[in-house]
C-alpha cells in the first residue's frame, strides 16, 4: 500500500471512530492477570496526564525516524484531535461486545481525563490510528479487565448510528509492552450479504500506568492481514512510559 493510500484509509477508519457517544457504563470484568497485579502499585504512583502532556507524548520523528503523524477528527486546539468520550453499552448489539466495540473506536465505557487521536504512518507505508487516553487509575485497569472478559464471548456485533457490522472477533497474544494489555483481530463487513466484503482489522490496547494506548489498523484487501507496525508500538510505548512514570 502506498503511503498516500495508507493515510487516506487510516483517515477513513478514524472518522468512523469519532462518532462515539458521551455517556459511560459500568461493567464486570475478569480478575486482573499476574502482569496487571504486579503493575498495580506502579499504576497508582503514575501520573494522570493532562491534555497537553498527552499530546506531547505522541510519537514523532525524533522517537521513530521516518514516521509521519497527521491530525484527525473534529478536535480544536487545546482539546486534541479525535477527542474520546465514554461509550454507552446500548450503542452495541449484543451489549456483551461493548468493550470490544469501544476499543475499536479507541474508547471505553469510562470517561477519560484527556485524550488524543492521530493517524500515524511509518516510512514503509504501514500505519495505524493511535489513540492515547489518560484515565483515573482505577478506570484504566477496569478497561483492560472488561475488554479481556468480553473477548471470551464476543463473536461479532453491530455498533453506532451507522450500524457498522463486525464479525470473526478473535483474541490474540497479549502485547509484551506496558503494564498490561490485550490484542485482538476482527473483520469489518463492508457489503453485507452472501458475498460480503470483509476487511481485516487489528487492535492492540496497552496500559501504561494510568494511560492507555490503543492502536488500530485495517487492511484494504479481504485476503491481507491488518498490520500494526511493531516499531511504532515499541516507540510509542517508550514515550508514553516515560511520560506517565516521570511526570510529577
């Protein structure tokens, strides 16, 4: 995929994500994993980043040579492009898939303190929608727990005012970065019917203290896997780790 086409595709995916609703929800989740429990003290001691601190934590060419970062969404200066809100469970059918649906949009059932969303393109032409969100510490852990629970039973869903349809939801190996995280893949149904066009989508959600980084990539061809660049995840993880653990 060329860099120009890649950016256009990412922008289209981002615009779909900006329609998230403005009310939250409370859900029950699995007990925390060993990794999550080990990092709980770190989470409590980490900073809840302000809007400006979160925007400053977005990866750039200094952190990853050749990367291109584009603003997206309806945000304004001081708010951040692609600002994220809490998502209603009732926006997703079935509602048990609500945490999965929210993660695809870069959001959750909880209201973040600050958030920013960017289209990030690597020099190889592969990229992702990157959402950084700072939460109250207890909410950050709940997002991961509830998402992990939902992935055990969610197979597909429809969501949002456009009734976007996703199928073949599948959890994959947890990411090694950060204090805790989950990853999954699914397919966006573009043309429902017997010969439906289904585009692969990949999502990675990583907790860094009280902040979350959510990466989403979509393929532009049914037979091609959606790739989230590992160098992007590694570089962004280092920047966000430094921000949440060193800010007074």
